[in-house]
C-alpha cells in the first residue's frame, strides 16, 4: 500500500500555516481491533511506525469509529458491570469516558457527518435498547429512536437511513428514515414482505437515494438497488454458482466490493464490481482450507484505490471453535496484497493523505 506523506497548508495570509489536525491525522491509516493479553484492544496502524495500542484498558474495547476530521476515535469499553463509550484524542493522547455510570450499557457509536455529535445504543436493565445522541464532550444526551442499528446519513447531515439490529420482533427488518433530533421516523421498506423475505440491506447511496440490497440464495445470488423516493428496484448483478455477501459501495459510488463463496464451499473470492462498465474483477482468491473472509467490514479506502479486509484462520486442535484474525489491504488496480497485522474490524482514517 503506497502512502504519501502529506500535510495541508492553509493559504490566504502572508505566512503558510500548517493545520495541526491535518498533519496529525496524516500519520495513521487504519484503526482496528487486536487481541492483546487476552483482551480486544483498539489500535492505530501507521505504515511508518506500525501498530499502536490506544485503548490499553482492562477488559475489552471494540466498535471503534473515527471522527470525520481524523482527530478523535470513539469506541465501546466493556467494564465488569456495563459498557461505556470512550473518546480518544489523538492530538493529546487522552481518553475520556463519555457515558460514566453503572448498570447502563452504551455501545455502537456513530459520528454525525460534521463530527460534532455521536449517535449510540443505550440499554438500561429491564428496558428495551434504544438510540441516543450526545455532543462530542458527552453533554446533551437525548433519546432519538426506540431501537439501535445500522446508520447511513443523507447529504444534509441531518437525516439518515437506519436498519434496526436491536429489535427482536418484525420491526428488525424495517428500514427507516430518521433524523438526529428524533422528531421524525418514517418506514421506507419492510424487508419481511419484500420479494419473499429473501433480501438483506448492507449499504446506501445518499446521492441517488438507493438502498443496496442482496440475497444469498444458492440458486441465484442477486444485488439490486431500491430507490427510497420512487420505490423502483433494479437488479444490477447476479451469480448462479455461489453466494455473494455483504456488498459495500466505493466512496464515489461507482464500484461495489463483496465476497463470494462457491456452492461447494471450496473457494471464496473478494470481488469488485464496476457499476458503469458492468464488469467484475477478483482481487483475492481464498481456498476454504486457507481461511475465510470476515464480513465486518470490507471497505474501500477514502480514495478508492485500496480495499481493507480481514481473513480468519481456524486454530488447529482447538478445544472449541476458535480462529485468529489477520488484516490486509489490496490494491484495486494491481491486486497487490499487503499484510497489516493480526486484528479485525478495520476502519480507514477518513483524512488519509492522498
């Protein structure tokens, strides 16, 4: 993976001034989980300095999310009694518990596009899990939804698309449009009744207003789009000799990356589909005996030149099902693969210096 050192220069005055946040955020490329001393830790990766453990707390840390300006990382810390949302400041190296207090679980943090607020899951013992929003410093906590789930923002940074993952009834397959004030919740699509309940939702194009849906039936795996304004559905790709899973858009929404498993379970592929040319390219091919792709997540880099993925390899002779996880990047143009480190759930620094 080619990383070009870069700093942003602010012009318009006599002397050029280096933006310290941009200079700082250019020093790392990825954030991921790594198993260290029998705990999952949150780590940063730099091509120059390698891996740095930034959580280093007792028990487990995960569900990391990087702020849009690359300066802050929020993650879930698992205490003995509950879970809390922690904020790590890369500039100062300090960590803050944004949700202190016992017997309440806060988890699954998401940044708003302006980087000023954090949406998260809130669960009080004896009550249903719901979604709250708070300011960057942990103030202004407010309930906005009666469930938590996957969130994809619209261009206005105010409205978002949400698929509940916490509901245990039929609403778990409803796709909603909501906003950060909690003043509106509109059901867009019921996947329970959509085409025989065979489709899943995994990404959203905010500019074309299209959901990216897929089905992994062995007789025919399909990717299709569904326009939330017109209700128009369009099949964009299908395959009959195996199952495709967990497609994700590139950042310019011209490509889709997904995993594919042959029907005989002998081979997996990491594939990029070009929406414009309607062509596919295999980036990585993996025999099942060599391991398997972890679906969470497989993501394009901010400039769409690379894809980051995790390979899980079973531990031989383990007394129970167990595996080691390894994170890699692959160059979309050349297919060159780079090993990053042991770890899982990688996310890109959105302010990468390209």
